C-alpha cells in the first residue's frame, strides 16, 4: 500500500465509475464495496485515513444497548448482525468482550437483566455469548475496583471491541487489493460539471500542493460532519442534513479499572450510559453526547465534559479519579442525521441516511462504525442508480479484511518507549506500507500513542520524526515544523489546567 502507486493511478485513469470523498469508516467501506463489485473506484481522504470521527469512537462493535430503551428494535437487530460480520471478517483487530452492568437496586437488577437478555435474543443466530445474572461477590471478583456499598449484583453480556484506525487501514488495504485506488492527504476542492450534473472533482494533494482533475460517472460524499460543506458547495440553496454531536473519552491507567471486563454504567446524571473499556492496556471512559459548538477537525473537550465523565465514573468505583490521572482526552463528532423538533442530540436516531442532490451528488451521513458495511452497501446501490452503472451484487459479507503488520510489538532495544510495545519497525512499516506521511499519522493513528498517553507521545516524537524525515527524504525545516505542529496538537489532548 504505497502512496506513489495510488498517485500514478490517479494520473493514468481517464474516467472512474465511482469517486468517494472521505477516508473514514463510511468512505473506505464504500471503496471496498464498490471495488469488489468490479467498479473502477477512487477514494480520497483530505487528511489521513480515520482522521475524522472514525479514529475517535469508543471502539465498540455493538447493537446499541441504549436504543433498546428507545424501542428501536430493528436498528439494534441489524447492528447486531453487522457486529457478527465485523468480528468474523477482521478477527486480528476485533474481539468479543464481556461487559458487566453493576446494579444497586433489586428493581433495576430485573429491569436491566431482562433488557440485556432481549439484547442477546435480538441477535438470534448471530449471538456472541449469553447474558447472565451475577451475584454481588462475582461482580466484585471480576471488577475489584467497583463501589461495593449497596451493590446488589450485576448483569454480564457480550459485545465486540476493535481498533478503529487499524480497521480503516485494513479497509484501505483490502479495497486496494480488489482494484480500488485509495489515497490520503488529497482533498476534494471543487466539483466539475457537464451541464448541471457533477462529472468529476478537482483534487488537491495537500502534502505537495498539486492539483488534479478526475472525471467520474458518479461521486459519493462520505465526509461525516463535513458533508454539508460539500452539499452547499454543490448547491448553496440545499438544506443542511447533519447535526454534529460531540462525545469525549478519557484514557486512564488500568489501576482504576483493573479488569478484562468492560463496565457499563446504565444511567449517568444526564440519563445516558457510560462505558469503561479496557483498551491497549489502558481504560477508555466515555462518552458524552452534547451539541457540538462548531465543526472542527480537532474538536476540543470542555472542562465541563471532562468533569461530567470523571464524576459519573467516580460514583461507581472505590477510588476517586481526578483530572491529573488522565493520560489523554480524545473527542469526536457524530455526523447525526438532522431532524426537526429534537430537544437534545441524544434523542437523534443513529440510523444512516442517503441523499441524492439534483446534480447527482450522493451523500451519506449518520449510522455508526458497527454498521459501516451495511451503509457502504446501501450507498453503492444508490450510486449505481445515480451514475447509471450496471447493477452488481454486494459481496462484502464474506470478504475478509487484510491485516498488514503484526500488531504486537517486540522487546527492547527496538522499543520506541519503555512503557509501550511499539517499535521502530512498526514506524518503518507504517511509512512504507500504510501510507503514513506525517508525525501525527503515525503517533495518532498507526500506533495509538497520542490517544493512550500524550506525554509518552511527545517524548517519542523527536525519534519518530527523525525516522520519517530519513525514510521520506525530507529536510531539516520539515523536521522542525512537523515536530512543532505535533507538539501543539498533542497538548490539545490533555485537560486544560
Ligand atoms: C464519541 C463517539 C463515540 C463513538 N463510538 C462508537 C462506537 O463505539 N461504536 C460504533 O459503532 N460507532 C461509534 N461512533 C460512531 C462512529 O464513530 C461514526 O459513525 C463513524 O466513525 C463515522 O464515520 P464516517 O466515515 O462517516 O465519518 P468520518 O470518520 O468523520 O470520515 C469523514 C472523512 O472525510 C474527510 N473529509 C472531509 N472533507 C473532505 C474533503 N473535502 N476531501 C476529502 N476528504 C474529506 C475527513 O477528513 C474525514 O476523515 C462514535 C462516535 C463518536 C463521536
């Protein structure tokens, strides 16, 4: 998977069947779907694969326990089926994980117990493990840090877990293996038209500031929370279709939740749910759901959100976390489908929506990581009609995603940092085989150090930057500016003091 090969394909292809804008879960999923149906497919990403929301999820492959309470059974059932396909097709970076929901009243014990049994029942033959009631002593044995006072017991159920950025790289790699051209650091700048129909895009290589023009039978807008920017560029009179909703996560050392079991806190002070999930030997705690103040590539967690998560988590453990325990804070924006008469973003449905503009632009928003394959199938079916392409069946149910490097790190002396398993080899591999072009690409999304431990990421940044400079033949000025911009970005992943 080399960027130079992908650039050549852009220059040498006269006309694409399908061009997809956006290299997150939705865009890369669509690229794999289209290429595996035999369409000449190009997928471009403005920054880096999964730079948007797709690297900032809670990393759960789930049906959405919360939507059961809203009575949205068909959406939960369909997501549970997708959960099964993702676990089956990407076994190297997904796994099933047991969750425990601790309960502090007998009434809730029954209520949540039957709710989670229904959750498993809805998965039918795609079940990944039975829900069961646990006694108080069992909950304490499984989650030693749980608050024990008034604890009645718990419910154990199963969901999936993954590394979101890693799956994006696997999707890109697999799409390329099926014939797609997939490239990062390439932005869609303007649409090209024949009459009133979109016939292509003007692209800009953001690393080398070079302009390309590509022609296509159909164009898909899979840019997440940025979808309205492109819709309005095509037609300034079009209504907006996205409501961004912000969610934050805190990453802390596992001593605060030293367990292979994830914990589901069923009711926060604002009536939502909160997860504490073991991930890469740390614990991810989140998330929130608030109207996003603005749409940004780097959304910022507010102090209020951070304290909300700390306070709600602290109500369930026997120690007290403070903001100085936080190793990293990462924030994402959900590209939710805009609806009328909604009081809070938490009430918005999580299903996806596809809109075809008068120009033929096909835009997809909403959904969730877990359902990316189904979203991709639906949007390619729509693009086939919009672009008058021959109908071919979706094949992705049984396509195994390709693994690149082995994820486990090696022993010293090749380690980048004594506390983490990531190695120099991992960095070199990411540069030459995973299209990593910047320091941030590596430290945020190829190895997840920025998301796991900001200080450690800053400590290793000079070494990683030197490796990049050498391997990609950049000068000293490039080295200095990369390092500076990474350090100022990294500080945004720590709570503001
Ligand atoms: C806090 C939070 C937690 C979540 N947790 C989960 C979870 O645990 N499980 C789950 O299933 N789902 C979860 N989700 C939902 C899931 O993460 C999103 O639905 C999904 O990642 C959206 O993917 P996307 O590809 O549509 O958007 P994005 O990932 O944002 O991708 C869009 C891409 O388009 C690119 N782009 C924008 N403009 C241009 C342009 N002009 N040219 C080229 N490229 C462009 C952007 O750089 C971006 O990378 C969560 C979401 C949030 C916010």
